[in-house]
């Protein structure tokens, strides 16, 4: 809570009510002075680490070897554990085989144009020979007739018939040639359409093959990343805890890597992205079986400690980035630490009394005991009380907090003028525990009532 002003004790009000006008309460008077006034806001807080990462098993298997124990300090990239997972390696082999199959080309006749040919329509040559023999036999028979006139007439008829047959043969040939040309044109159009269709089919199959290859490549990459992740490495330097992080730490690790894979491809190790906060019912040790997503090691970077404070809604608007603070821990009695606000949150949190508070982040600095000795660094999760100096005025016009009397929405003090009480409305600045800054209403050197101010009446004689 913020100590902006100190209300006159209730006993003073009761004493004033019990006094008669003939026996006024004796008021204490002090001089307005210049001093430094600090306004402080108190809030509960919890220590946090710079970063916490929970590294999880990317696939089902067995811990082949564990290189660290609880409390070990590790460096970035250091190998922490190795996991044996035949399943992950089989999935990698299957993904590579699928990629090889997808890489094989699909051929439709090498892309050569499709053509359909039709031989010219012709009467068989045997028919022409048969007709010629028939006319020759007819002529031979006609020549054997003895009657000269009859023979001449018969030969003339045979010649006429042969001429008609030749004319009909030529006409039929022309008809067959036209039919050949018409059918050839139709077949040429059909051939072009077939070629265009096959070309389109080839293009579609090429696109499908490219899409399939893209998926198989992504599957290979995902499987390779899963196999690579079987060697668990520290993402940054810090202190090791076997298993999952506590509730005060945030989990980040191999699951974050899996979450960046293409949609639908993280099934092999997707459980790592939603790893539980701690391994239940199991111990992390060499030879122990693990399932995908089981936390293996938690690394906590304690190189920089932070504080998360819950500041009441009545005070949070006074807190800004850079606001200094003093911090006290229950675990370190007699020591005070320094801290600086690095950010003020905007998401409200319901308080126990019905109000709301807002999260405020601070960077924790060094601590010292009352005798000047260095205090130890606290551990993540420890509770603390922060005192934020939200306002500080140097060489400010100030009066004791007991001199301020609230009257409705006004703040007043009783000044002494010519030995009598004079009501002054004042404007307050920084409000400390003992003294309050006065921005207007009184000046340094003036005297004001600092005790019994609530019982003073205008014009009352004051010494």
C-alpha cells in the first residue's frame, strides 16, 4: 500500500469532541521546512530467473546416457543426455524412402506428339484385273461369231461397256480420295486434342509430383530434426534440474523446435511442444524409458534475476519503467536489495480483497546487510516485498503528515497568522511516511499546526 498521508489518530478527534470551548485542546505548532520527500508503494513479489527451458524427449525411447545431475552448472551447447529411439530412426528411414519414390519421374511416352494415320482408300487391284479379263473373254467370244454384222454390233457394245466401266472406276476413285481426305482431317484434329490432353495431364502430374516431393522433403527434415534432438543439449548456460521445471519457471526447449515445423509434420515429436511441467511417477536416469514429450532436463539461467510484483490498482499508475525500489526477502533477514522496474503489465489480476492488481517486472540488483556486508543471491521462487519509490522531490516544501487534514475533496493545513489559526487549502505532491510535499498553500518559514490539527477552529489562538 502507498503511504501518502497519515490521518490524525482517532483519539485526537475524540479528545477534541470532549473539550468545551472554554478548554480548547492544546495544539502543537512547527515550522514549514525544505527537505527530501519520497513516496513509496509496497507490493509482494516473487523472484524469477532470466530464462528457464525444459528439454523434452522428441520421441519414445530409452535414456542411453545421462551426463548431468541436479545442481550442475552447464554451458550453452553442452550435451546433457542421449536418448536411444529405434522408432525415430525407423521413421527417418521411411521418410527418406518416400522421398526417393517421390523423386522418380512419371513419363507419358517421352512427351512425343500423338498422331493417327489412315491409308488411302483404294479398290483392290485384283478387281481391276478381273474386269479386264472379263472384257477380254467377251471380245474373244464376239469375234468367233460368223455373222459379220452381228459381230460388229457385239464388239461395239463391249467397247461401250468398257468405257462406262472406266468412267465409273475414275468416279469411284475420286469419291474414295475425297473420303480419305475428310477422314484424315478429322483424325488430325483428334490427334491434336489428344496431344494437348496428354500435355495437360503431364503438367498436372508434374505439379502433383512437385507438391508430393515438397511434403516428403519436409517429412525428412522433421524426422532428421527428431533424430538430432535425441542428443539433448543446453540451449544456454545455467543450472540443471532433472525433469520438468517448477511452476515458477516457463518451459521452452525441444518442444519449441517442433512447433516451428510445417503443419501436419510434427506428429512424430509433437508431444514435445505440449510437454507437462514435470515428469510424474518417474525418475530421470540412464536406462529409464521415456515417451515423446517427457521432460528430461530443465536448465535455469540465474545470471540475471528478476522480480514479478503485484501492484495494487490504486498505485500502479504511479509506477513507470526505471522506477527504483528496495527489496526485502523473508529468507535473507536484515538485508536490503536494490531493483529497477523494467516493465508494467496491463493484464489485471483479482486480489484477495476484491480489488485488482497489475504485474510489474523488476531487475534485481545486489543486496547488502545492515552492517554493509554483501548479501547472498536469492533463488528463483523466493518471495519478497518491494518498496517502489514512485515519486521523490529534492529540496521540497514539506510539512509533517500529521498536519494534513482532509475536508471533502480538499486537503488543508492550519497556519499561524498573527497568533491565530488560519485555514489554508494546499496542493499535495509526493506523500511520504512522515512528511508530505506541499506544492502550494504554504511557504517555508511559516508555522503550521502539526498536532491536534483536526480540532483547530478558524481564529483560534495559537501560541
